[in-house]
């Protein structure tokens, strides 16, 4: 690993005790057990395309009372800087979001995709507390889980459009059972953003880095902002890609899934379907919507949950996600795969690879029964293990709303955003979550706002443009890079967009950014130009919209495409 010059480290390093956010009202606890440990670097449990090492650091279960409870282990990764010593700038920690995403592999992937970044930085990853160890077998790979009793879950396919008392009760039963199972886990109150931010700063100190630089996606924007809020003195350059409103409520992002998902579907995804497969979806968005609706009853007749079918249009934030939905919808609507064989060779090859991966057969052999079977799944044991971090963080960071509040939200959103609006409020685990937060998360202070660059796609269906711009408005000094017409979740390094990658790398490498940057998007799958869509970014375009269409071409890279899909899947709504 490239070390910071000893003199610089000695002069600027600030001890963990000095910058630790307030832990207890009395004397500071003795943290020497943790700050004095030595990291032992070795082989990782996942495969990577660049040299990477992993280690485990020991962290207290509760940073506010480190002497109480059993310690936890957190796995971290490191891709050492590859450039000249004189150009070394320190460490940059990455996070893929979730909450609950394992992030040690992200460091290797991003280092491979952004070699200019890795030339000057050690790129770090972390499997946050509770998430286990990426690539490890068995329970070590799962981390801390909730044991959900399957016998208490409702039986049969669910349809949130059915507003009968029984249907409402059945839908609300699942989040109730999950909340009870997760809250019974002893570690649940200590798997929070507040605690993870302290783990991050421990890693910084153990690596003798005066500043923690950071790139986070989706929920990772919340985590990065809250690190900066709790540890402003050691906050370096922060990139928050596809951002939640980190100055507001984390749960508000999940509550926005029906609206932002419906917008992306209506304005971008359905038009793309009509251009890509007009024989199946028609030539207008109205015809495409009707075709998809016709498939709902066909899927239901095969035993597929109507809720699962409706959710195909939500959280649709990656190229592979779009192609998978194209495949499934086409097969269900038409009953065969003949129209898929008419796709252009490039798209056809990608769809065929997806069919083999997800269903075990080529598209030529794929049937509606196989698609339905994949949704129905196999027989489950008496208890199902669910990763706890997603729920403990989302519901434990801040005070939550009640089950009745979410039911009311469902009634309102269902009428406006029918694809997922009926479902969301009935399925939210935070409704029945009864434990109050142990800590209060601070907002981003003025002293570090100039360190932060937010990157946001216009039609992101998983963290909305409105959420990101709300955070920027509430925190003057934070800079924003808008990506016009961008329909996917996660931009930097994930979409092959040279404009976005250039702006972000200029900031991370040189510290230069502006308060109102704008990049065009890259074409959608199978297309060679951008089809402009009217949206909230338009007022910043001036007269340049026509010139932007087709101006950029994405950099084709399978690792990039797969990483984009993994980050999108990590940040899906719970359903």
C-alpha cells in the first residue's frame, strides 16, 4: 500500500478520539483496543480483475458504549494505488448502497473501470456491519439475518389492487412478521448508519490517512453524507451518486418509488419498448401500456403473483434490468419467443445470455411456464433468512411512520401511480417497526458542503432527481452534476458516460468542480442516439437539447454493465 508521507501524516493526522462524534455524556470511553489493532491483509473471498487484498477490522457493537456487548467483525478491501509515489493522494472508500450492500468487491471493480482514479488513490471497499463477507460461503457470506417464520406469511399470490379487507390484511402481515423477526435480533439496534460511519472512521485512522475521500451510490449517498456530518474534520472529497435527500428523511426515498418508477416507465421505458419491439408493444405508449396490462392476466393464470408482475415496472434502473423485463414481458404477452428472434444481433445476444443465466435455457427454448416457475420459486423451509441490514438501517436510522400512515399512502399513491403505488405502502416493514432510534443523525454542516459533489440522473427510478435536488437546496455549497435524460441508477463508472466520468475524476483528482454542471446521457440499450424526453433538467439546457441528442456513445464494457445491475438490484424496494 502507498503510504502518505510520514511527515504529512504526523502533522495532519487527527486521532479517532479527537474527531469522534459525541459518544457518551461523561468521560470519553477507552477505544485503544480498536484504534491500536493491526490490519492483516490477505486474499479476498471474491474474484476480481485487479490485484486486491482484504482484511477484517474489529469494531464495538455499540460505539456509544464500546465496553458493552460482543464485538463485530467488518471486512474491508484495498486496491493499492498504481501510480507514482509523488502523485499519491490517499484513500477513497466506496459503497454500493442498499442499505445492506456488500462493498468489498466494488473497490476492485471501480479501480478496474477507473484506472486514472486508482493511479492516485488506494481504492477501498467495506462490507458494512451486519452484511457478512462478500464471496464467503454459508452464514459468513449472509451476515446477520432475520429468521422469518414462513408459516406466518400469507399464502397464495397477492394482488394489491384488491382493496378488500382480507387483501389489505394479507399484505400487511408480511412486513409485520419481518419487523418482528428482525427486531428480535440482538444486534438490530446497532446496525445503523451512525454506527457504520464510526466504523469508516476507524478504518481511516488505522490506515493513517488524514482524510477519508468517498464515492457512494444510492443509500451510499446517505452514508457518505452522514459520515461527513459526524466527522467533518476528516472529510475529504465526497461524491454522492444517485442521491437520496441526505438533509431530510431516508425513508422518503423509498416512499417515492411509486412516483419515480411510474415516471420512468411512462416517459422512457415504454417509448423504448415501442421502438425496440413494436410488433409486441405497439407504436405508442398507450398501446405498450395496454399490451403490458394484457400480460398481467396471462401471468396470473400461470400462477405468477400480480404484485410481482406489476413490480416489473419499478426499480428498473439498469441496462440488464431493462433487457430482462423486455424478455419476460414479451414472452408472457405473446406466449412465445418468436419476436425476440427479430431483435438486432447485439440485443438478441444479450437477451439470450440473460435467458440462459436467469432461466437456464436459451430464448428459443424459453416458455411462459418457465418464467412463471421462476417467480413462484421452490419449496421454502420453515424459516427464511433475510439479511437484517436493509431493515435495521432503513427503519432504525430515524423515527418511522405507522402502518396506518403507510396504508393511507397506498390509497393515495395507488390512484396516481398504479404500477407500484397500491403495493408500496402495504409492504413497508418500517410501518410496524416499533424500536425508536438510539442516535440522532446530524445534517451536513456548512464547513464541509464545499467538499461534496452530487451526481444525479434525470429519470433515475430508484433515487429521484427531486430527492437529490432537495438535498442540494437545503445544503447551499454542495455542487450538483445533472445528467440529462439519464434513465438508469448510478452514473459514475457505471454507464460508460465520458462526460460524467470526466467531471467526477476531475474533482477527485484535482479538486475542481462547479456548482451547476450538466452532462448529456448516453443512448439506451440497442440504440445509437439519445431520444430526448421532457423533464426537470430541461430548464438548464438552454438551446442545446437538439445538439446533445446522440452526442455521446457509451463505452461498452461487460464489467461496467454487470456492476450497474448489481447496484440497481441492491437498491430495489422491498417486495
